[in-house]
């Protein structure tokens, strides 16, 4: 009896095992992999033919369901789908059959614990078994109405991502101009400080879109460049660390304008590219002690991104002897206010030809030996100018401005450091000229016969001169050049440093009367001719000389009068009168010649 039971078990086992092995793998509608938000629902059913036809009609008994049995297995627990019974899994999730025609499930309120492979088993009317595996991933969706995304100001583009894009069924992104992108991600150009986007997302189990407003904020990232100073008994090491790799670094000394290229392992005298690692974005300069006088001062380690764009770090190297004095550079408070009146302005000469229709662009750069927090430029009229590429230049201690059609007057560049104390001001005295030259000798006072008298005008900005001529008071033109050697008897010669250096000058060997009057300095620059007037005036007698001459003349006239009077007195004594006492009314006179 026991033996017969054993034989029966073996026979049954042999029947069951082949039947499982003969089961076909079937595709599942709508997909074999499903990502769904926690708390949502989904539906799925076996779709053996992979199309709209559920089973081959030849295999379906008329008037009956194509499936005899249907069930689903999840987490090693199997649930029958042959009836309308609703199965509860846990406290929230329910499972029920899809319908009477298909072998499938309807799942509601899915929870994270049921993230697994769901297996559908179906047996059709022919006894053939179908198996489908559905890989279910459950995500915890955080529904956000508004989302702020911050990107570094050094980046030129950014990517907008819809929240939980990996778990969504469908996304579209709409920007402020109502441009629609049928995607969960979008790459945008960073052209403004804040940009707005609206992400419309749909998840499995939801019938409406979830809208999230995304605010893309461009923010300066101070950590893109970081400066450190390490000092030992033998060396001082200046390091500038970049967020990304660099191609080449330079170290510049503002004291004497020395410049070093920093490459891995370079050594030059007392300086070395200590620990420089281009591949990791680290640039370092090691200076051997004791420091030389030229080592003390401002150093800048920078990377040149293009001819006009830099980024890097600034260092103020101090010796022990000068440390206290150099701290005065960053003095703030009342003392700085009192010293501000003594500051001198840097002279800047600008040429703006009124005959030209193009604008004049002027670049102003102010520098400090520390990293900036902000900077601005104020001119004679109201309003401040914003700096150019401040996000990259501030760590270098540089502030650059570009001004179109700048006006004459005093301009001030205001800078503040990370401590937020009083602003440090740099002044510029701007002079805008309507012609590219000015007189050096506005008026020459001399006398006829004076030798080697000189007239000079020069261009601003040291612009080279193409042609130099002088027009005398009579209208005669005298062309002069440092390239032409005058003859020995020439009265007019070139004077100055040279036309290439922007100086147009005339030397008169000996002044004559016809040289007095108005002269014109005529020169040609950049294809256009310009004239500047100047005068040669005859030297007048001084008041002292006139008084001296008057006194001398008076004295001379006095001497001459006395002399004449005495001489006349000797030659004529005048008439003599005699009066008699006896004849009172009769007078007798005699004339002695």
C-alpha cells in the first residue's frame, strides 16, 4: 500500500512538472514594466497576441470566456481572479479581476510595500497556460505647486526637470512665451536672472495633469573659485582652486608686472608651481622666503578664458615689516572719510569725433587687493553703471565697466569687500575731446630776434600722426616731420618726440616780425585732418621798465632845464631902473646892453 502511494506521487509529479514547463510567456497590456505613484492605481491583463485580438478565435469555444482560470501572484501570495471577489492586501491596497473577458487585474491604492514582480497566470479553453510578469516600481511622489531651482552664474545653459520625471507617464514644459516642449526635461539658455517654466505632469492612475511652476534662478557661486594662503617657515604658497579643470594658469605680480606660467612641476629661481594640478583645477605659486621687496604686494592667479574674460584669485602678500602699513589699504570709518578728500583722480582722455556716427566705448577698470562683494560706477550725472562679468572678476579684485559715449567730469568707482564696511572709492577725471589732439604750447611770448622758439601740439591717447603741418599768420603752410632733415638755412624745423609718438611740433630758428600772430597746428589722424590754434605774441615792456624809463626821462629833462636856465641867466641881466628924489613924477631910465 505504501509503495502504491509512492508510485502515485511520482506519477503526479511527473504530470505537473511538464505542464509548468509548457506554459507560454505572454506580453502584458499596457506594458511589462510599470512605474506608478504611491497611492495610485493601475490595470493590466494578459495579451497573448500582442494586439487587439485577445485569443485566436479558433481556440475559443463559442459563447464562453477565452479563459478558464486566472490568478495573480505578488510577494509569493497568489490571489484568484476567477470571480468578482475583491482581495485586500494590507490596509489600503485592493485587487480584483479585470473583467470576464480578460485575464487581468485592477489594483487600487497601491503602496510602496507592494513594489515587486506581479505574475499573472491564465489557462485558456484549450488547457494551455499563459504567464505574464509585470515589473512594478512604486515612487513616492511629492506634489509641489512651486519649485525654485538655483544654478551657478558661471554656467551658460541649464536643464529644467519636471518633479519625479522618472515616475511620470507623460510631461510637457511650457515657458513664459507659451512655447511647449513635449518632454520632462528642457535645456535653456541663461539669458536673465530669473526664468519661469510650468511643468504639466501625468502619473499612472491619474486622469488629470499636475502643474508645477519652476523658477529658474541664476545665482553667483562664490565657491567656483576659492583662494587660500599657506605660510611656512621657508615658503608662502598662494593657491587658487577652481571648481572644474583648467588648461593654463598665470601668476601676475602687480608690483613689477612680472608674470609666470603655472604648469605642473615648474620651477624658476625662487618661484615654483607648487602642487599645481591642472587636471583638478588647482593652481598654486610657491614663493621662497625671505621675501624680496618685489614679492610684497598684490598677486593675481588667473585663467584667461578668452582675450577679454578672466577668472581667478587675488592675494595681498605682506612682509612682517610692512604688514601694519599695508593694512591701511583697507581702512574703513571716519579716518577713511577724511583721507578721501586727499585722493587724486586718474586722468583719462577720450576722443569723440562729432563728425562720426559711431558711439565711443570706454572701458574703466578699478582694482583692489581683496575679493569684492559688490562694485558700481557713478558719473557726473545721476545713475550707476553695473559691472561687466562681475561673477568672474570679483574674486580677482577687479571691477570692469563699459560706458558708451562717456561725458567729461569726475567719475567714481565704489567697491566693498565681504566684510561690508564703508565703500572704497577710486576717482577718474575724464576729459572728452572733440578732436584727437590738444595744444601743449597755447601761447608763446617772445621778441623779434629770439632764437629756437617752439610750438607743440600732441594727440591724446598717443595716437600716431600721419601728416604734420603748421600754418603761419600769413597763411603760408610749413610741412615738418621728424623723418625729414631740414637744410642748414631753413627757418622752420620739426620739434618733438616724433609723429609716431603723436607729437607735431615746430621750432623757429630765429623769430621775425612776420612770425607774430595766430598759428595753426594741422595734423592728420586716422585719415581725418584737424586744426588747433595757437598764438605767438610779442613781448611787451613791463610796468617796471616803463616807470624806470619815465623817471629817467623826468630826471633828464630836469637836468637839461637847469643847464639852459643857467646859461641864459649869464647872457641877459634885465633892465635897470633909477628914481630921483627931486622929480618924483619923472623917471629917467637907461638901457645897458
